[in-house]
C-alpha cells in the first residue's frame, strides 16, 4: 500500500478569519433583499464551503473564533431590520445571541471534518442541521431567523422541503457546500507517489466533489410539487389596508388602521356590486388590522361587522383582544356576515390565538433584569398570552390554517395546522414596525418554503406589505409593495394530501442531528504538528492507504 496524499496544512489565523468573514457575507447575500430583491441563493452553498475551509485542521478555539466572525458578518446585516426603530443595542444583542450558535458549530467543525469512513461532508451537513435545531428552540423559545433553508425560495434545493421540511433543505445546502470545500481541499493535497498519473490524484477527487455538490443542489428538482386543487377552489380577497405611518407608533392611530382595512373592503364590495370585481368567497385581513378589541369597543365591533356584511363573506380579522387578566392575545378572528363576532371568541373553529408570541416584542422575559440594559423593554407594556390550540379555522366550510407573523419560521406550528386538516394557509403579519427594511421579503421567502413543505397554497397578508398569493409549488403572485393599500384577489386551490414532510414531522431533523453527534463522537483524532512545524504526522490509529 502506498501512502495516501497528506491533508493540506491548516490555514494560518489571518487567512482562517478572512475566509470566515467572507463566508458570513456570502450567507447574508443569499437572502432576499441583501444584494438583490430575490437574493443570490448559490452563495449559501459558498458560505458553508468557506466556513468549512476556515475550520479545516484547526484547533477548536480557532474554530470558535472563526465561527463567531462568520456569525457576526452574517447576522449583523441580516438582522438589521430588528434595530430599525429601537436602535443599535437590541439589534446587537440579538446578533450576538445568534452568533454564539455559529461559534459553537465552528468549534466542532474541525472534528466533524475528520469523520471516519470519509464522511466528513455528511458530518458537516448534519452539524448545520443540529445548529439550526438548537436555534429553533432556544433561548426564549427560539429564534430561527436566518436558517439556510430560508435563502432557497428560488433555488432547486427548495423541492427538498416536500420531503423533510426546512431541515432537509438546510441539509442539502450544507452538504453541497461541504463537498465544494472537499473539492478545494483535494486540489491542495500533496501529489501522488511516483508512477501515478500526474495530477490525477488531485483533479479526480476534486471533480467528484464538485459533481456531488451539483447533484445534491439539483436533486430538489426531482421532487414533485403538485399544485392542482383536490377539494375545489375558493376565491379570496386579501386586504392590505396600510397604516398612517411606519414605525413603532403605527398603532397610536389604531382606529385609522382599522378604518383602512374596513374601507378597502367596502370599496371592494362596491366594485362587486358595480360588476367590476368578482365576489370573493373569503376575505383575509392581516395581523393587527384591529388593535381595538371589538368585544370591548362597540364602535370597533360595528366597523368590523359592517365590513363583513358589505362584502357578504366571512372575514378573517387580525385582532388584539384584552385578557385574560393582565394579558392580551394576538388573535385571528373569523367574523361572518350573519353572526358578526358573536360566539367567535369561545369557538375554537372561529378564533386562533398566536401560540408563539415573540419575546422582547410581544412579551418581555425577565423584564426587571433587561431593564438594567435598556428602558425600551417598557415599550412592551402588556405581555401577550400563548395560545393553547392549533391554528385551524373554519371559514364557510373551508379549513384554513392560520399562522401569525413570526410563527411562519417555526416548523411545528405550521405543520400542525396542516396535519389537523388545513386546506390552505394564511400568514397574517404586520411589518409596519420594520419600516422599509428587508424583514418583509425575508418573511415572504419563508412562506414560499412552507407552501412546498406542506403542499398547500399560502396567502401572506400584511398590514403594509409585502403580501402575496403563493401556489403550492412556492411560486408567488401579486406581490404588493410596502406601505401601499392593495387588495389581492385570486383563486386558491384547496388540497388535502399530506406531503412526506408533514407526515414524518421532525424525524429528519432528529435523525440528522443524531447522526451528526455519532459522527462527531467517532471522528478521528486530530493530526499532531511536528516540533519543527513541518507537515502534520498521521494521528494515532489513522489508516493510511
């Protein structure tokens, strides 16, 4: 047996940090709004490759430093919307919290790349899935914004969502990136022994790595994405009423926001009566379209109910309701022309309370502690309660899956409504508090992924935009502009078939994360550098062929 080509020496510290920083910028560029309206999805693959190269053969502490720089270069610009009106401190704190996860992953990447049986690329990809699984759940109930999968709404990898949801898409992106890194490393290995064809030991494995990366990337195109209606269609009207102004004070004029949505609905009703518009079967309003509780305010009740009677269709209203106790609830409320709001609050089929209110935005954990750092914690004057049932609503015989705002980023919240029988999904959101930032288009990309993952049409409806109608294959139509009044109208296909992703649930995420742990624990020990600083000696028990 001849000696195999030795691994290239680890890059020095400046080069490692430079690769990591470039990787972070590449990750940011992959998402919508960063450098283009749609984002450059291939740079997500490049980002994984660069971080893999930055951590190849280094010690864990250097990997930690590289991962921190990667995470900050990625998350600081990606989350810029979070500081639009609250300043640098909350934005930086959120960035650091997310960055620590990338630092932890990168401390493990050197060992993951030494996985036995030449499974380093697989181990790296599993590590990314595990990272995102952790971010999905902690701290403070998790913040999964910025998952690799959410950059792939226009990519061939999007089809993998129908098989294993967001984790499968992230796995595909990370696996492709890891194989690109392996191709680069193959080219950097020492030449073959005497007698071997010149250059073949370097070029052949590099070419194989690139071909595997391409195959993984395009594998999603082989997954069917059916869009045909199975239970008929319904014509919907999604009302983007707009707000008087962007910013945190949008709800200081709550009545104006409510009037905007009611007025746009009545205008549509007038067009229907005049024969210039088609009668909708269902009308959808966004989150915060009525921040005045219609159960406590007779005037608000009258405005909402009169709009439903004018359009002669059930209306899904995004309402903030007082109670229980000192709490408030972020609620999707079905108002019908015949019954108005009567009984909706006590009927689970006619109201849905957001299950995942956003920490630091809709409720303040450890309020007294965080007030030490910023008095802006008191901008959240009352905490929102957590809902206790799945978002499945009945609207004129149609089972609608209701998802409110940031819940679209959480796998189980969306999946549970489809498992419960939702025939299409509505994402009610309010983007007024993020101005003209990239938050709205980032959220739309998530909704597009959820359409493919669940095999359901999705309607994303915002107070101010971006709103859109999305087919079950992830194609978005009628995208609205920010801070305009608009009414989106179209046919929505009703579907009942469960995708593989909704059937298997979290199993792919658990299996891939567990495999990553197994490969980490069984990985080869790192190479030892010679005292003279020469080429690394093989690690103990390493098989050399």
